[in-house]
């Protein structure tokens, strides 16, 4: 099992940053956790790499990820899963931070894996508003929802790195104007979090430990004079199906470029161009990615485009409008990051689509592009561009935990 690819880092711990393996670098290979890109060396750095290095940070290593970032915790990686001594799954990013080998990790959030890892590992993670951090130089998977995020052991490290990498980039067609991205800078003005809405509909299928985390968060909020209200939020339960459709369709399109011709894995066994395409992709792609490609292809077919794909786009709009409505009255929406605290290798082998099931908790912010923070093992969805307010709240809760 390959935990991460490293180079000798000469700077201090505070200036070491690790990237997950969906982010392109010239000095280190980028595989996206797939045999298809094993050993691939990019000709250029991602925009976020340039920004970090210009601000004195060193890219110390690349962390292993699941194939194209669509799985649960990285278990579908060509290089193997990260497994704890007790047999439960962990995540390379989380392990690097636990071992204090880097100050922060910049992650590529495609289907919520970094959020699950942060929640299970009791780490802090911020997924910023869609379009505020450049995706130029990342491996495209589900372009309409994937976001560059930051994970760290504490809130201050998340804030510093996010402040550096946020900003407009002409090379990214979805990048928002600089004056909008500047709202994520550490010195930007923000409103304090005064009210959090708990989404009751998202709690029905979680285990007792996860429910306890929700209750612990509510108790800390009360001590910090943050009002807690409960809402049904049934609309959020529709996000999983819609996002799985959109994600699969976009992944299907994005991985079509890997055909064994220009770059990537090429099968040694072929007699014609059709066999070259088929055998290269069959041998290089894993089961979950193949299933996602087939599902996405079916969703985009002539028969299903309007009744499946187009309907998922409509659900995205309805969900965005719903979140705007709720967040006009509250400063955040509290939901779990996953259904339970531990997942075993046996579970993911038995249910190969467990990441599709667990996207029930991560899909609401993936499909809408709203910012989300993971702290204390739970998720808080915030208003667009409210990252600093969310991080202020996380810092307040960190201090509350230290005092108690």
C-alpha cells in the first residue's frame, strides 16, 4: 500500500503542505489513484501549487487517493487502501496530518471523501464556495461540483492556506471575479455565526456515535451563544440521487480522454484500434469507475437524457433555491458527514457502491457548490462566501473544547 509519494522537504513543519494525488505537479507524479495514470508526470503545476510556492510553502508530498476521487475513503486506489491496525479504513490525507508530517493538505473534493476522512479523523476541513479556488491543473472528474479544499489539524492552518489559494484565475472558466474570491481572505470582513439549523431528515439513518457528535456540537453551540433550531429539510434527501446522476455523467465524459493513445496506460495486447481502446480501459480502470462510466453513459443516452440527466439538473436548481431560503434565516445547516464513525475493508468489498450511498450526506453541498466545513466530526453548510464565518465558529468551538 502506497500512503504517499514524497520528496525531501527542507522547510519547517509550518511551511510543509501535502497535495492529494488529483492535483498536478511537475516534480512529483500524478496518478489520480488509477493504473491508467501510474507514473504520469505533468508538464506544468496546478495554479494552487504556484500560489503556495510563491508564499513560501513547500510541496512536501502527494497523498494517495481513491481512483479519480469518487470512492468512500480512498479504498479503490490502484496502490491499495489505507487500513488501521483495527481493520477499519482510514485515508492517506488524514494519516499524514495525524502523524504531523505536514501543516495542511490541499484536497480535491469530488464526491465527499475528504469530508468523510476529516469527520472520522476529528480533523478540520473547509470546502470553499464553488468558483473561489482555481481548478486549473487538477484532474477533471465531476467538473460542476468538484472543489479544491483544505484539511488540517486546526482551524488556523485551514484559514491560512485557504486565504492563499483563493482568488480569480483566468485559466479556469468557472473562476469567480477577484472581488468575490477576496471574501475568503483571512482579513476579509464577516458576520458572526448566530444561528445553526439542524437538518432532522439527515439524521434518521446515522449510528448512535454520529448522533452523539451532533448533540455534542449543539451543546458547544449553546455554550458559545449560538442558537440551535431544528428543520425537517426533506428537500436535502433528494440531493444524493441527483448528484450521483450528474457525477456519473461528468465522470463518464471526463475519463473518455484516457484511451491508451496519447498518454496513460496502453495494453500490450491488441490487434486493432478498437481492441487498443477496449483492453487499455478494461485493464487500467477499477470496478467502481467502470460502473460509474456505464451509469453515466446510460444517463446521457438519448432515451434517458431528459428524464434522468435533465431532471437531475432541475433538482440542483431546486436544492440551491432551498438552501438560499434556509440560510436567509440561519447562518449554517448542521448535518452528518457520514452515517457512522468506522468503515471496514470488508464492508466496502461487500457493498461496492457504498460511496454512492454515503453521498447522501455530502451531496447537498457538492451539487449546489455551497461552502461546507467539517469540525468536531460533523458538517456545517454555510452561505456562499461565508468561509471565514464558518472557520471563526470552528475556532470558537476549538477553544471551548480546550477549556472544558
